[in-house]
């Protein structure tokens, strides 16, 4: 069974189409990157996969859970899918460890002692063992995002989704977050990463999708795709991104 099966996903906001028949199949243990210009529908598609947005037409199965058009699916996917947002979304009144242990205790009914042990292991995994008792305001942006990753991992999800996980970070903090995601890919976790880091997508993701105006323009093995883009639209996009970088 595939970790994700999306077939012909369509969505519009009012009269504006946002997704135009998106297809994506992700096997367990596969890392897939989604790239494209702002406003191309990447984040909306990822939120549909996570059950945070409804879609209007098509078929979607994530971690064995079927979704229907017009119905949000977040509750059914709780614990099965981890979502890492652009803006961290940590609870400011909780320490790093409390942020990581809250969901396992509240949702899974894990004991405080067990959640704490697992939470410390997750924070160690992302290099934050020494910041376990720090509040978000006391952490750098990179540390906050690594804490958010640990929080998602604490629920032992089958699929991890990352929505531009470095876009809110200062340039010098980007690498520490990408290193954590790189390690997760090396472990064989199932990842879908919306990113504007082209080198990272080429290196870490086995496949990459290029989206524009709500459609997948080009898709394939990452190294082949970046080395030899077939569409003029993707070539122009890469030239602009590389020139800006």
C-alpha cells in the first residue's frame, strides 16, 4: 500500500482554481520534493494531503485513510501524519519538552513519564537536548523549527509533511533544519517537502515535482529533473532561482 495516493485533486477558492488535477503517489520510505513559484498551489496541495484543507474533486488516500471531496480529514489522520509549518506554531507558554510531549499525552494517552522519556529522545534527535526546558521565545528560529519537527515525530507518524520549513529562517539557520530533514530521509522515513531550496531537493528527494499555476508541469527523479529540465517553464524557474541565490 502506498503512503500517499492523490489522483486528480482539484480545488478552487471561489472562482479561482488553485489545484488543477494533481496526481502524486508516494511509496513508504520515499522522500519527494515539491518546488515551484509562490502561488503555484504547493502549500494548498500539502494541506489537502494533511487533511487541513478540503478538496473539490479527485481521490486521496493518506496512510491508509481515504478522504472524500468537501470533507476535512485532519482528525482521522491525527497521529498518522506529521505536519511541519513554515512558522513553527509552537505553544509560547510551554517549554520545548512540553510542546513535544503534549500531543502524545492528550491524543495517545501516553503517561507523563513515558512521554517525557520519548520527548527527550526526540529533542536529542534534533540536537536540542540542552534546550528542553527553554521556551520558544528563548530559542532561535532554527531551534524552534527543530522543536516543531521533534513535536511531529513524537506522534510516530507514518508520513511527514514539510511546508517550506526554512522560509521563515535567517540564512545562517537554514542548514541546521535541513540537516535534520536530511537525516530523516536517510532513515527511510516517508517525507513530502515543499521547498525553495533547489540543491536540497536535488540531493535529498528521490523525486521532485515542479508545480505552476495549480498543475504539475514536470516530475521525475530529482537528479535527472534538475540536470535536464524538459519544459521551458521549469528551465526559466531554475534560472531565476539560481540567479537570485
